């Protein structure tokens, strides 16, 4: 399983961790409260908070500290939350947690249910484009860059081919930036808009003279 690759996709918001959990928690023998706790734990990891405090976690939920502790113990017993010892900057060992086994378990469920060779779920277009841009730019994309690609597809409704063509044009010009590709995509729209405006004026003239 490409666990490290998937973790990077989750970190960059190409794959939505919350959606993964909400779509699969019941298949792993968990309930809605467990799912919310896991989503909150992932939120803490994104903030580089790797130590679990049941009290602080309970403050983020609608359950008591005691209930939170029992739920955490259950998730730890199932290995969906793993506690390990890690040395901090001063060399002192501290407890840290990770959700790697949870992600692996969800991957197995996705793979088993899909019957496909691919174990990375959904958002294929975004994944394909991000990988293409990273290969062309020869560096990982930042979160804002990935959000721009998602916006091109979901809000601006550019096709994958249009985005690929714009990337190819930027590469020819040796202008390897998301901003430059965005400018090319905007220019692609202009002739169509002008044509539409001209066509509309001609249609209005026809109506006026009839």
C-alpha cells in the first residue's frame, strides 16, 4: 500500500481525510462518535499537536472527559490510534500519536470494495494534474497551488485538456508557475467572450431591422 503517498495527498487536501473516515467508519466497527474523534485527532496532527490530552480533546467535543478517555482507549486497543515514544528537540522522550493504521485499514476497505488495482480513492483529475505539475515544475506544489488547480476544475470548469495545454504553453515559455498557467487559461476564454458579444450585437441588429 502506498501509505506515504496517500498521507501526502491527505496533507495537501487532494484527498479529504474527513470524507474518508465518514465513508468508512462503520466498516471498521466504529460509530459516529469515534469518527468525529478521529477527525478531530487528524485536525490536531495538522496543527503539529502530537500529544493527546483527553481533557483538551473533550473540550472540542460534546462528551465528557471520562467518555473521551474511554473512546480513546477503545481506538488505541483497535490500533486505529497508535501511541509511540519520540524524542523531542531537547532529547527528552514524549508520547506522540499517529493514525497510520487507520488509513491503512480504510485503504483495504476501499480496495476490497472497488475491486480495482488502484488503492487511492476518488478525485482522480486533481491527483493526475497535481502529479503532472509537480513533475513539470520539478518540485512539490504548495497548498495554495493545489487549491488553484481544484478551483480550475470545480469552479472555473476548465477541462483537463485545457489545463494540460496551458501547462505545456507555460513550459515552452519557461514560465513555470501556477500564476502564469492561470493567466494562459484566462486568455483562452477571451476570444470566446468577444465572439459571444459580437454575435449578440449582430443578433440584436437583425431583430431591430426586421
